[in-house]
């Protein structure tokens, strides 16, 4: 009898996953608890400076993913596992930001300014939204409220509405963007305009120079020298002779132009106008720097003779150099970072293109709270699938139709039918009831096969995280009060960043690295 009951319950859960969004399993109604009220109060405070149009953008970006998770009768998500996944995905696809404390399960935890030469041990655990470093430092009230709401057991939690998720993400985004303002003040000072406490109005040409300096400081990452104007002038001179100076000046000019309506009565740009321009730069920097990622992707795909999304290790290391990047990561690092595929029998070693592009050695602009990495194309693809399905799961044929259409739209295939082998492997990824669950380890593995240049091969820790989300969804639907299990992510140290522009101080120090491998790099910028 118990076995029969479990089978019936399992069938009900599958039917819910396959049902349209508005027909989710009905859970008993609950009154709003004190934790939710505390969260909403903290969010209201955090959102005071967030423009309405930005909130609308965040909601538009998150809605498809939100709809693809099981919800209760009020449309609320499970409170714990889903929120970190949604936050991580949003910042990865929108900005390429890797947030300190919310690293991808199984990925490297990159300490600010760390390289393989001076990395140090850490036992930090990832996975909780309240682990995000900037929340702890800059918004402790919001961090506390989120902890109270998200760590409750499913049986007593109210869950998270779309509004809760959107407002949390928008609050985090605003906190991170606000970190650009101290760097802007430093750029004023280094260009001999005012000091830490006084920033005068600037003519347009002066503002352009200040914002160019801001971009160089931001791109340089920490450690930064924010006090030596002579060293900064030398770095600017190197940058003017570099490969990407025209791109930098155009990027700045566009941001200044969009802030021109904020000029003061004398026709100059006040601090508020400059702040508006720098926030525009910070908000769009992920897309701006992703052009380098596109160049790297094209270079690697040209070395892939089979279309498998893989490059042999000798070909990878033998690729010609580029002004902005070098494929110099060592075998041990590639293996530890989950970027190297190895065949024990043949001895074949291959670099996984998508895993490499999203790897830690391609993260730049390292700061205290985040680093900027290549935009995650796979999360964008996943959003398109979620938007087409508008459900947490579907039959293999439904999912195949959605994916085939995306391949055609992205000019990856001419036919709207998937190859037989991909169709068979998708069928194999379905559960016992025939449902392909979008947020599952099996589906993520399948996506890597379909989009090998865009979707990385998931690590064991990522698979475990997907299954934890799925398990929580079951708890949410079944009102399961069993204690939650935590997983421990793999922690490793990244290789030295290999995306280094010509003007960067690290390029100057390359010749100063001794034969014993010790770096003689100074911190002058």
C-alpha cells in the first residue's frame, strides 16, 4: 500500500511539472509570516535608488526562468535552492559577473587579486545567497532578512514570489554598481581634478579623460594604485598605443553622450552627471569586454576540426598569441578547473571550449566583490528554452522542437529537426514518467552535447546542485519536512588570468619573472 501511495504521489508531481504555469499543484494557503515582512522592509530600503525601468529589465530577464520552476498556489518558489541559481544565472548572462560568495558549484573561488603564484588555501563554501560578500558588508539587514526567509524548512516557509526575486536581484545589482563611484573619485584625483572630498564640474573633454581612467583602473583589477598620478599617466600612455584604445574611447563617448542632458547651467558635467555616465559604463562593461571572449571562441573553434567543442591540448598550447589573451594555462590547472577532457585508453587530452571560456583564467577586473568573466551564452539559451516551454518540464518531443528552433535561429543548424542521436539521448534524459525536467543534471549534460561551444560540461558539483534544486521542488510540492542536505563544492585556485591587455602592468613584469618562477611584479599602475 505504501509503495502504491508513493507511485501515485510521484505521478502527481510529474503531472504538475508538465502542466501549464497556472495549473501548479495547490498547497495549503499560509498567512504572510514575519520573515517575509522583514524581507520586504529591507528590500524597500535597498531599492530606493533603483530606477523603475531597471526593475522592469530585471523582471523581463528573470521571468522565463521563474516560470520554469514549480510553484505553489500563490505562485511562490521554493525558498532555498532556487534563489541562488536564479541570481547566479542573471549576473552571468547579463554582466558576466562572478560574485564573491556565490561562485558556481564546483568552480574556482577566486580571492581578489589572487594568482597561481600567491594563492592561499580556503575552505569557503558556496551556494547560499546570504554568502554573497557585498550583502554581508553593505546590506547586513537585507542579508539577515534573506537568511531568515530562505533557510526555513519547506513545511513552514512562505516561499518567494517573482517580485521577491526581482527585487533581491535588483538590490544586489545596485550595490555592485555603486562600487564604481569610489573608483570614479580616484579617477578624478589621478587626472588632477579635485580630491577625495571635492569633485568639480568638468568640461566634456575632461570628463572623457576621467572616464577613460576609470575604465583602465576597473579593467586592471586589484591591486590598484589610486594615489600615484605619474604612474597612472604612464599607464594611460601605454593604453593610448594599445590594440583597444579606440574601443575604449568610443565606449566612453557613448556613455557621456547619454548623460549630456544632466549638464549644469554652465554646460559642464557635474558629479551627478559623471556618476550617471560611470554607472552606464559599469552596467554595460560585461557586454563591452565580451568581444574579447568572442575572439577567443572563434580562435578555439578554428582549432576544432571535428565540431565537437573540443581542442587537443597540443593545438591549444600551440595557438598563436594575441594582444589580449594567450592560451597558456597549464595542464594541471585545466584538469582541476574541469576544463580538460581525458581519455585514459587513448591518452587523448582535449580542452572543452565552453568550459574554458567560462573558466576563472578568463575573468578580469577583479575587485573585492566580483570579477568580470565571459558572458554565459548557455544561460541565454536556457532562457530561450524556458520561454518556449513555460513549464518546469515537457515531453521529449516538445523540448526537442524548442531546442531545434533555437539552433536554426542562431544559425547553428538548417533543419528544425534534431539529429537522431541527439533525439535518442534526450529521450534517455527523461525520467521514469517520460518528462524531461529542464532544471536537472541530465538535461544540463544533454545541453552540452547540443551546444558544445556554448554550454559547458557540468561538473559533479553542478550536477549535485541541480539535483538539490529538483529535490527541493519535490519537497515544496509534497510538503516534505525532512532536513535539508548541504553539499560541499570543490574549491581550487585559479591560474593567473591570461586575458592581459598590452598596457597592463603585468605585461611590463613578464620579463622580470625569475627562472625560479617567482614573480618580481610591482604594484605600480
